[in-house]
C-alpha cells in the first residue's frame, strides 16, 4: 500500500471541528501538507489557541479518521500548533512595565477612583508613560471619569497573540470591565469569574512600555485584591482616606493587608482626600467637615509619608462626572494639588526602588 498526501487530506476532511462546524480542511487547520515516510504519517493541526476546549477530541478524531479511511497499519503522529501564542506565566507578565502602583482605600466613598484618575493624568502630564486599570469589577467608574463610556476596545495582533488594545485618553492607556458590560446592568459574577476577567485585562492586553501602571482597586480587602497580589509584583500601595474616624479605621486595615508578611507590599504613602471644604466664593476659607488632619496623623502613626491633602472642592466632583478630571487644568488649585501628588509618588517610588528589594508575587518564593 502506498500512501500519498491526498489520501490523508481526504480522511481529515471527514473530521468536523466543533469550533467552526466545518471539517478540518475547510477550516484551514491543517498547517502543512502531511509528511509521509513509508507507513508513517505526520500531520500538524493548527488550533486558535492552546486553551481550545475541542483540542483533545479533535486530535483523537483525526487519528481515528486516518486509521478508518486509510488503514489500521498506518503509524499516525499528530502535532498541534496555535494561531494565538499562550499567555505568559505569572511572573513574566508586563515585562515592559517599570512600576505598578495600587491605589487603595479601606472603605468606599472616600474618592479613591478620583485620586487614581487624577494621579494617572498628572503622571502623564509630567511626561511619564502611564497605564490605568480599573480593577473594580463590580463598580467600574473610569469609563465615565475619562468620558469614554461609549468606547469599545478592539483586538490587536502582537507577537502571535490577540490582545486587547487599551483606550487612550488624556495621555493614559485605560482599561476597565466597564467597556465590556452594560452600564445600566448590575454585574452579577461569582468571585472566580471576576478574578478571571481581571486576569484577562492584565495579561491579555497590549499595555506595552509603561513607567507607571496604576491599579484602581475596589474598596476593602477582597478576592480582587488577592488576584492582583497573586498576578502582579506590586511596587507599592497608595492608601486614600478622608480625615473621618470611620474611614481611618478602615484605612488601617488596608495598610495592614499590604504589610502582612505574606504580602509584603510597601506602603508608598497616604492621601488625605476631602481634607477640608473650600467654597468657590470663599477660596481662602477652610471648613473641616470630616475632621482635621486625620490621615496626616495616621500617616505619622503608621510611619509612612503623607503624600497629599486634597480639598473637597465642587470642581473635582464635577470634573469626574463630566469626564474632565481636575488634573487636566494645572492652573487651578486642585489641578496643582494632583500634580504635587504625582511628583510625591515619583519621589517615594524612586526611593522605594533604591532602598528595598523588588516585591515578590504572593504564592511565589
């Protein structure tokens, strides 16, 4: 019996690939002409990705088809290739990102996302390459703050992988789960689903070269924080709090989470948001609605820097709601406050990198 390529291809044409509902030949999945050496046949099947759910069953079906249509005595070797290269393993993600900064708060409502958005924009205005990831899977707010709610990221091909292209606005590369879900619909996901979605936004996106990768984390301590700590080596955390006692108690828990010996992420410093209220018509007046110097005192107590005190000003709220954050206008007092925060973050990050060893990913030695 003499074997020839068409005989093998005809056998493979009887195998349907469930992903396309067409046979392997019609689907263009036979990567090369089958190679034949006597009664030995080698076939290369190309799948869309290494995690293809139909991979094993398709390989078995192809081998069975050759045995059935060509002959039992044929020695079949089937190799697999992938159109999309596999995701890099943890520890090798984001190789071009220099600093990963988690912006965190112990509780919601303290303006953490506002601080994260304005910090990212201010760093970009200082000339740094900046990425911002909205990791609040259940309450994403960055699309609104950047006025890109209608934007829909598309896929780009990079080094053999299909990656999500971040939306770029105000000099910041931005991704959020908010781009992929309806803003009117509640996101009802179990913890595992949320963590997997977050990993995709990190590992399957074309972040490229960044000086600072800002993570706007959800309030509190949750599955999402654990996923971040197990996926990325976070350079340091910036803790946001109001001067209020309740907020400060929760801020302590946030600091404790990062300082836990198993986590060991340095605290770069605290930001006291809503430090005082200044009415537009009385710009020199300060009203300490939530108490005075609460986060400043906590920073001293926890032995970490106070990076900034941001006033409670109506324009900051309006800027976030209108998609034009205060940091865009450095002529204003609030714009200057966020620029000063960015400069402080650069200073403490450089000091941290000089004096401390790189952060280890949680779960790795």
